[in-house]
């Protein structure tokens, strides 16, 4: 989709204290978006994801819309080898001058509640977002959210989310030895995978459309992960488009936005990890 053409000469990003808007006034290169990779050793091998990161051409910014690993106890003391290698790949992107925006999904727990200089040394993220974030990209404005709270009818999940985001839950896990904590997290993930099948199978059209009505009045695109779909939703009398971002887990997809606002979907071959635009 071609939006308004802008001139791009230099790139400077600025993040206000409200942690809601990132401003890049004159973008160069590409903004990439990836979501719901659910990385593991089998269904979504983390090595394929690392290979993809190394091939992002002319990357200026990478937005990760959450659910990076199948389950992730995100404090460094709990990291397994897969976590360490993926974090190293993100760090190498940062060293190339790429800003990394990580939006927390429903499979990440124990990430910092505040983002300060100490935590920036522990995680290879430029920005850590707990809810939603807006990015001004030249003359365009984009919104981003993981999307797990959009379906207000999924009461069981929302109750569970409240528990795992609570301080008592965090204190409980922080006190555990790393192998025990990872074992418990794996058991919890397996149990949750079998619950609320009705909500996981059906796409909540009405709830997503209602959400679109609340966010599309002042953006070109609003990007949502979580649903493992590839959809575009528009609302009458709203100029923007709600884009459900296709997931890495099932189709190895990454979105690419250029400095003029043109959107492409890149698919990475599972065998060669080479990308093809569609």
C-alpha cells in the first residue's frame, strides 16, 4: 500500500517519558515487524529465527510484537541456551545500529516493570513496551500492540493474565532455582495450551472491529499480533487500517515498511531462510 511520499535523509529517534511514542523524523532504511514466533527446538527452531535476523537488509528498526519463545521466563538467571543465542542475535542487530522495540506478549513473564539504564544492559532491546506504542515514521504514524487483551470475552485468559503479571507471582518464581522454574513454566504452558479452545480457534471479529474503531482515527496502520492471522480491517470514516500481522510460527513471515510507507510481507524459506516478498 503506497501512502504519502516523504524525503528521508537522516534518522534520529526520540522517546518521551510517557513511553508511548517513538519519533523518527527522517527515516532511512526499513522498519521490520515480527510476531508470535513461539521459538523452540522443533515447531519453530530458534536457529531459523536467528538466520532471519541476520538477513534483514537496511534495517532501521525491528518491532517484535511478543510471544518470542514458546514460553519465556525472561530474567537472565532463567535463560536457557536458546534464549541466550537469540538475545545475542538481537544484540548484534543493535551493534549494527538497529533499534529494537520489544512489545510484551502473553508468553513472556518476569520482564522488568520499569525500563532504565540497568535493564538496558541486561536485555538487547532499545525499548520495552508493556502495552501499546506509537511510532511516528517520517510523515506516517503507526500503532503497535500484542493484542492478547483485545478479546474482552475471554474471561479465563484475562484472569490468568492478571495472575502472572502480579507481584506475588513474580516473587514466587524469582526465588526458585532456574531448572525448577523452567520446568514449572513448561508444565503451565502445556496445560494452558489445552484450555479455552473455543476462543483460540475462532477469530473474535466483533471485538477486533470494536478495537479498530478506537485506534484507527489518527494512524496509517495499527499493527496487532497474537491472533496468528493475516488480515486487514478498515472502519468507515477512519483513514487507517488495522493490520493483523501474520505469525512467524506457522508461515515464517516478517512485515517490512519502507521510508515512504509501502508495506511488504516477506516469507522466509524454512530450509534456506531466504526471504521472498509478496
